[in-house]
C-alpha cells in the first residue's frame, strides 16, 4: 500500500508542471486539467473508502452495532465518488466536443 501511495504521489508531482504549463499556454487544455483532477479525486475517494472498509472488517469490535454502522456509512461514501465519476466522464466528453469544434473553426482536420 505504501509503495502505491509513493508511486501515485510521484506521478502526480511529475504531472503538475506540465498541467500548469498547458493551462497557461493552451486554452483547450483547461478541460484536460479539470478531467485529470476529477480522475485523481475518484481514485482517492474509492481507494480511501476501500482501505477504511478493509480496516473496519478486520478489527475486532466489542459492539457489532458500531461495526455495522461504520460499514453502512462507508458504503454510502461511494455515492459522492460516483458523482465525481459522472463529472469526469462529462468533462471528457466536453473536451472532445470542444476540440472538434475548435478544429472546425480553425479549418483544421481533426
């Protein structure tokens, strides 16, 4: 788990300068930056929820009601992440549509 966190952090750190450069220089890259940020949030949300649920399942609880409440709570935590997933898919679609329209406006083939 720690290795995955380190690799993910390194990948994010390496992507940030490129993302900021594209954000400043290219107008059409703004949608890509938003899409990548949403994708990062989705990965973090699903990953954190899965890790916490794994912890809840493997810890010995004196009160099973507390364990059941925590499991119900963290199962519901995936609902906001699904909204992020929908937002990412729509952002990707908007980026593709924008790129196609931009290509038509500049008379380039895309």
